């Protein structure tokens, strides 16, 4: 009898994400088993319990998905899972906490496409502000952009302390050079936007980050992208389905549902990639961006 494709979903939260469970089953896994309240120190035991249950040549049929809502915690758990392998006993791994890695990958990929088509620009050298930068999507989109050569600034809605800490940690971990700035008032945001090419908005649902007055006062802004689909949207006047259309002046807009379509295809595609692979894979936000970029061409 052919061995089944099994996905073990590890989450540090008291519940597993129904979104991820649905996505994995729809992608073709025979079984998806959630494990909740998982700590970093439990990852090794769980992974090794899984890898030794099957012969090495069937390792790719077992997959471990890491969820939760904290990007750094998920990456730490991914590292622990990799170290738990005992070759030739190896299984596939995929980290996507709160869907943030695939969402961020989709946002940056749609931005890259818009910059090329509408402004003949690349990500490299582009001055990008990231609002909501301490959240999981903001974190991942900032790191992806910085790895592609963009000049990234993390903007703090409550001062600079938390975003500076996030920038320092990301710079040390990924070898990038991001900066931090205070965006706690409309005046501070206006000053930042005047010197920026792009604004990525990954704030809380229902919170408008960039108002109409800020847009009018930022004629040099090439593009804005927003992952918020709950009114009021993160950017005034931005249509949910916008995929590079002008929202006034020379600014192109990328809406949450345009990003969401690519996000869905990316997460589904990475699940399918693991299912179809004859060798175990390890996937994180970098792999998500590679696929999202291909899907956005």
C-alpha cells in the first residue's frame, strides 16, 4: 500500500489555523494533524518522532508545517526542526506563521511587477517605508525587500524603539541594512513619505495609515500597497482589487485582494511542491517570494 502524504502542523498558539488546514487538505495532503501549544523545546522531539516512523526513501511524504503568529519564533522553530534531522531520515519543512510569509512574498512580488511596468524601476535602490513593521507581514515584507537591495525603513506608529529593535535583529540575522523611523504623528509620516518611493502598509485591520492629505502631499510616491481588506482600508482611495492602477498623480496602488490572490496561489503552490517532490524540501519566506515572483510575471 502506498504511504500517505501526511502534514504535521505545529503551532505555538492554543489553536491551529483553519486557513492553513483547509489549504493543506485542498492542496492534496491525505491527512493534516495539528499540534497546538508547541514550544521551541518540543520541536526536536516531535520532528524526530515523525522522521523515524518511515524508511528514508519515503521521507518526502512526511511534512512539518510551522504556524503561529510570530515570525522570529517560527524561524527559530524551523531551525530547530532542521537540526532535528538525522540523515538519511529527513522530512520536508515549511514555515508560514499566520500566512505572513506567503502574504509578504505576494505583496513584494506585486510591487516589483508594478514598479517595472509603470515606472521602469527595480526593487534594488528603491526607498521603501514599511508601516506595521513589527507585525508578521510587515517583518517579512521588509526583509524580502531588503534582501532584494531596497533601502528599507521600518516605521513605528508608537515611536521608534520597537521598530529599531526589529531592524537591529533583522539586520543581524539576515545581513541586511534596514533603518527605523518614528511615524507616530501625521507630520512625521508626511516627512517620511516625501522622501520615499514606496509605502508598504501591513497594519492592523480597519486602521487607515495613509490618509488622502498624505497622498496629495507626496507627489514623488511611486507606489503604495496595502494588505488590509477591512474598512477603512490602510490607504485612502485604494481599491481592494487594484493591481497597479493610479490612485492619483503618479502613484500606483496595489490592493489587498490583488495581493491575496497571489498569496493564495503561493501557499497552495508550496504545499503542492512538497507533495510532488521526491526529495524533502525546506521552505520559508525566501522560497515563497521566488514562487510569488514567478506567479506575478
